[in-house]
């Protein structure tokens, strides 16, 4: 199989080829390694690959739904015992994970062949994937522009055709942001849908979730089926789906009541092409027979982001000090980027009173959003309010902002993301539009808590009505 042919398949399709013995697991892995060699020097998305995995045979991987399909892990979050995980930081250079997380085991049980790791900004704080340790990850659609963050390495790998699915995390938009910039699909699941165990309960009061980025809705559904079951000791068990998510692909969609907005929740400008794209999709929803109304939740965005800054800081000083002790390294600008160091200093002084206040802010915002969704099934927004931007704007080595200022700076493009991390609702970015210059424009749909099934049904409907599978970027394994 050559790279051009390989890139036409999604993960489910590749698994079918393996099951029918039309390609071997080793051949699949080698094809991915060839793709890395071909395009990674241009996009800088893959930190490390594991060539020995190309020697895996059909009997050496689990007989799961993705038997033999290659997968990359992001350099933070799900860890694999014995493999490096450096979290984009010089402080952690050379760090080796001592155990698998539950999610990693789920990937393995699903039959995935874990073949490498992808870039992220330092500790996944930024809306751009660039770090002092690894340099900038470049967008396959325009190498001078950002992939977005923090799962930019995974998104760029998928967009460039290196592989169909890659692990990703989302603390304030980090699955959906790079998916929008790179023209692929990114679902942030509901709080509790994917276990964070065993070493972590609910990161950042449940704001951060892990899953994947991919190119097709059926890969979203099949992967969710494979990895979303509860694990022993989880702090709570979210309501489980009535049937497999894969059965939602192509399933009928009931008459929905959909709200839409193009008005940012903070006074930032929005690119007119992006506004027009959302209005186009709203019109398309009407043509599909849905009830569409311009409406938006009301909440204090600045207050929410101040609270999020406090919650992200809680315990971060302990994490940094433990890592510094582990590697016998100082905590200074030689080991941490400027914004990260500022977060560490803030974490050392954030008070119990401040964190208590932040928890109450989150509760208030969840109630306000919950009330809004009493009247609507879905909310349609831009994924991002600016097109992919040049490298450097969201650098974590910036010295002109404090932690809150940095998060607010990131909101200049990702303003519509963080609300759904705070509420725990599922949200998906779909690559439905493009700018006049050819850059991807994602639109976001958010649904009720626990309703990933509804987003998969709607995503499948749009995938058929406005297909994106034939859009490939200038930097792609097939070119």
C-alpha cells in the first residue's frame, strides 16, 4: 500500500483491511513510519516513533475493533509504561512513564498499535503548539501558521495523512482548537465519559478530558465505543449510552431546536469569514428541517476565566517541585517558559479562599448554561473566531502577561471553547467550511451533558451533506 492509498482510509477502514488480511499490521505500521519521514520534517508534529512496533504481528495485538491500526499518544495525558513523556518541557526532558493509564490500556485493548508520540506546548497550557523544547508545530495548510493547541501535534499528524486517529486532550479547548485549524473532527466528551484514572480523578475540577482527533465521524463513534466504559474507582459514573455510538452514525435525527451565535462572550473581534460560515451552517440547519434561533447563554466570561486560572494553578507548584526534585533541576527560566514559571509562582500563593470562590463561580456558570439548554437541543458557534494565526502570538515564553492575561490572550481566538469545559458538556468541532485563502474553518456544536450520541448523529448528517473527506492540505503524505 502506498501513502496516497493509505491516506484514503479511516481507522475503521484500516481495521477492516487487517481483518480481511489485505494488509498486515507490520505493513500498516511501516506505512505510517514512511509518512512521518516524508512530512514530519515540514510540520514538526511527531517527537518520536517506535520502529520496533512495525515488527508486531497479528497475534501480538489485542483483537479489538481497531486491531493493528496505528495510534500516536500526545506527549501529555495518557501515558505508556517505559515510554518517554516530557510534557513539552525542558524540566521533564528524558522523563519516562512508569505505568499505563486506564485510557492507554483501553487503546491497547481496542487493538491500536501505539507507534509514537506527538508535540504539545509546555504542560498543554497554550492555544498554540510551540515550545522551547520542541519548537513550533506547523499547520499542514500553511506552514507559517499555527496548528492551534494544545493537541496540535496530533491534529497536524492526522490532517497531513500520517495516520487517521491520534490521542488528544482538552482542558480549555485543546481538542477542538487544533481540529478547527487543521480541518479535522474533534469531539470533547462529557465530564466522566473517559476515565482519567488510575492516578488522577478529575483534572482541573473536571475541565480536562482526553479522547482523540480524527477525520471521520465513524472513527469518533467507534473510538468512543472502545474507550468510554467506566473504570474501577472512578469518582462518578456518567449515564451510559442506550446503544453503541457506532449505531448513531447515519441514524435518523429528530427535529432539533438549535440556537446559534456569532457574538463572542467577551469583546473580541471575529473574522467576518467565520461569522459568515456559522450563518451558512445555521441556514443549512433550517434547510434540514430544524428549528433555528439566534440565541446565546449569558454569563460573566471574565469572571469564569479568572476562576479557571485559579483552578489550573491549584497544585501546579507541587507538580513542578516534584519534577524538579526527580531530575535534580532548578525551577527557573532555564527549565520553564515564562508563562509556565508565572503559573508556578501564582500556584504557590493561590489561597483556599480563592479556590473556594472559583468553585462557586463554576457552579454558577454551569447553572446558567444548564438553564439555557432547557430551551435548546444544541448550540452552534464558531469553533475559533480567527483563522489560523502566525506562530508566536500565543507563545508560553511571553514575558508581558500574567497567567490570567495569558488565558485571556488565548481567548482572542478560542473564546467559544472554555465554557463547555466548565459545564462538562460535550462539544464537537466539524470542518465544514474554508476561507477564501483555503484555510479550514471549523464550527462547533455543543449539546446537553452526556449527549455525545446526538452530536455523532448530527455530525454524520453533515458529513454526508457537506463532505470534507476530499479536502487535503498542501503538506500531505499523498502529495
